[in-house]
């Protein structure tokens, strides 16, 4: 399979939506072709000039704004992971690559581990984002829950890429659990500070 590539300083996950502002001529050409054909393009992380081989295909699901000069604001949704095999010489202004599917070695995962990670995730989201970001319930999770939770987890760029490249859901969930265990004390402290501010400098005893 061949894909037109859109290298970016982000990591896109399957089933996750992300807003993009398209302004470079080569990527305006790529996105316009994909919109016209209803086809996918590929997003790979590029970091310090290095293109990471494992990326996620994307589909344009909304055109929020089109500008007179051809720029546009769009929303894309991650479809599936792939691995770049090699680049293909073409007349296109953007990069085209031969890619292959990048699948998990197993679709099974530990339900108890997932529930534990989800509980901590929802706590962090509630404390950090408040009503600005919804919490998740088990019934809305995809076949790979770690990807559903990754965008609002405070992972670094390279941690996100590592998560994308892992081919076992239990390993991804364990990575998230370790990350949450590391950041939770700081999140709790930040929440306490916010509550002190709201109460004019006093922490009420019934608020812990």
C-alpha cells in the first residue's frame, strides 16, 4: 500500500481526532486530493529531522474553515497504524511511501488492569481539565483502550511514539499505569493548591 505522508511534530493514535491547520502548498495539495477521493494520508512523527517509521493513517472528518488563499482548518481521525518500508519517487509535491500494516501481536488485555488505569486516568482528567475534557467509561473504549487514554495523559512526545510502536495492549496499559503513578502526586498537589486559592488561602478540613 502507498500513502502520501504528512510528517508532523505530533503522534496521532487510531480512533483519536486531532485538529490541523493546513498552509504549506504541498500539504494543501495532499489534503485536497484526500478530501476529493475520500482517501487516507499518513502522519509520522518527525523529531530533530528524523522521521519515525511507525505512523498512523488519517482521514479528514471535518473541514472547519477554508480560506481564500487555500489554507484550511480541518479535523482528522486516526485510522490504523502502519510502518514505512521505503519512499517512492513520484511527481507529487509531498512524500509518498510504501507502507505495511502494523498490528498487535494479540488483541487480548487484562480487564482488571484496564479498569485500574481508566480509574486513574479519569481522576487526572477531572483534576487537570475539569469540564473541558470528558472522562471515559468502559463501554466507549475501543479495542485498544490505551490509545483512547493517551491524548490527555500528559505523555511526552517520545512516550507517545513509544506507545504507538508497542504491539501489546497490556504493555501499553502498564506503561500508562507507571506514568500515572509518577505524575499523580504532582496532580494531587496542584489540585490542592487550586482549592486553597478558591478558599482565600485556607484548606478546609473536609476537603482533605
